[in-house]
């Protein structure tokens, strides 16, 4: 078949072989009899066969037409399915979804996500990966459907929705020498060693930039990608840690810690649910991100929208 062939001709042929009658074919297709006759001539040329031969008042199919009739229904049904709307049923979804964020999200928010998805999409397979900001450049190649992270804005070339926002604070153990102070000076802030949580988004590089402008530095004695390890370490040392306030509030219920405002200007931290544009129009992905976003906005361990 010529690559420029109009596929509407096949629909005309299908009806012609059903009716074996030009006028009835025209009525079913809502076109004129002359248009049907023209298309029949095109079909005869296309298949190099008369297809329908007149016998009195009847049109009789040729053997070639009989062969085509057996194939046409299946071919046209397949073509129609290409343009059919996607009726997505989460209960029948048997795909795989990969989510990526920090270990804090994995430990305290992910179980709620999994519980909800297990109820609404029981056949869906889920996986989780720790997120690293260096992966943004390769997100199109990675098998990651959703990323939750902290950034000033949605990166160019990606899609996303806002989860919420807060500000960073300085965390320490509850009996730290500075714990009783209502506020810290910059000198007190740099006097003690610091711990940095390296997993997820950039939580504290602004600290070093600000200190450098004042001719000061702090000593990062310990860097770890896991919040659990970070909090256990904070509770057993005099180290200080700069993290988002909503995490400090939540972890204060679980660890003997306290926190105070920073002695330097603190930028707003914004949190996003992000995905690559190749997923944006997919009904399954659209449903998935709404489920995940709903949990992330409502979880007691997450953050309220601003």
C-alpha cells in the first residue's frame, strides 16, 4: 500500500463488502453515491482487482474482496483503538512506579503513600530511590516517575506541583550548652562543629556563602545522607545542624533535641513534587501524582501549603 493512501478508503471498503450496494453504503457513511463510486474506483486501482462485480442489480465480491473482508474488521478495530480515549482504572493498573526523595520522606511519609496506593491500585509495583540533585540532568533517562525535593523553583524543562514551604533552623541536643539561649550570635554558631545532611535537596549551602561574606567559616565535622543517623549523632555530640523547620518540629517529638533561629538571613525553602514532561499527559501518572501529592500535603510529618 502506498504510504499516502487515505485510510478512510478501508472504512468505505468495509461497508461496501458488508452491503454489496453503493447507495446503502453511501447512507451508512453519510456521503454521496458518487463519492462512494469514486472511492470504489480508487480501491480497485489500489488492490489491482475489481473487488465488486455487477450481476444484474447486485454487486458480488471477488475472491480478493472475500480475502480482504476477513482482515478488514481486525485492522480497523486496531486503528480505532489507537485513537480511543484512555479509560484508566487504578484498580487494574499493573505497572511499576519509582518514587525518589530523601530518607526522611522514605521513613516517615512513604508508608502513608504505600498504604493508600495499596488500597486503590493493589496491582501496582512500587520502588523507592534516594534522590541526589546531580540526577536532574539525567532525569529523562532514569526510571523515576516522581521526585520530591527542595528547590527555589521548578527547574526548567520539568513539570511540578508545590508541596509547601518553610525556613531553615539550627538544631542541637536539648542539653547543649547553647540550648537555653533564645537566639544565637554568629560567633556562637561557628564556635561548634556542624553536621550536614547530604541526601535530598540543598539544605544549607546558603550558610557557608553568608559566612564567607563575613570572612567566617564553619567546620563540617560529619556529613551523612540519612536523617536518622544525623539525629542520633546530634543527640550524642555538641554538633549543630541546619535543617528545615518542619523536620525539626516533627523530630522533636522523637528525639531529645531543640532548635533556634539562625543568626544569619535564612532563605525560604520550597518543596516540590517533580516529574519529566514525558509523563505529563499520561492518565496513570496523572492519577499517581495526585495521590502522592495529597499524602505529602496532609501528612503530619510533611509541611502545610503556604
